[in-house]
C-alpha cells in the first residue's frame, strides 16, 4: 500500500496477527475471515455480534458466505486496524457472580 504525505498505510496500523490473516490485503473478504478475525481477537460471540451490528443468527449465515458485503468488510478491516474500539465485556468469575446473586436474594425465597 502506498503512503501519501502523513497518511499511514492500513497495514502499518494493524497488529501482525491481523495482517497475517489478510485483513490489509485488497481482496474480497469471505465468511471464513470473520471466524479468523474472532479467533485472532479472542472475541466471544456477543462481542463479535455487537461489534458488527449483526444478530447471532445472521452472523452464522455471514460466516458461511462466499463474499462479504462492503459494509461488513469495512467494519472488519477497521476493527482489525483499531482493535481498541471493539466492544469488550468483562465476564465475572463464578465466585463473584454467586456473591452478587446471594447478595440480592430474598431470605424468604429459600
């Protein structure tokens, strides 16, 4: 990719793992790129779904597509270059979840 003035090429902004799976290449992305992206970014299903703006049922359909539409491809490439903007959820540990549940339970419930 060429650099113009102070603009940086997309491949220079991407982590090496993203460039390795072809996110910076000027080729059409396919459904398998979604799975590669999710694995490389260690994304859970809900994080991937929210980041791409696609419900989970549609996400499975997109993963099987031969070619992704331009909006989805653009989002994947942008998130590959700027992974800090991906929606992330901190899941609680089992112990902290149980503590929170026990904290709000009704004493008459048991």
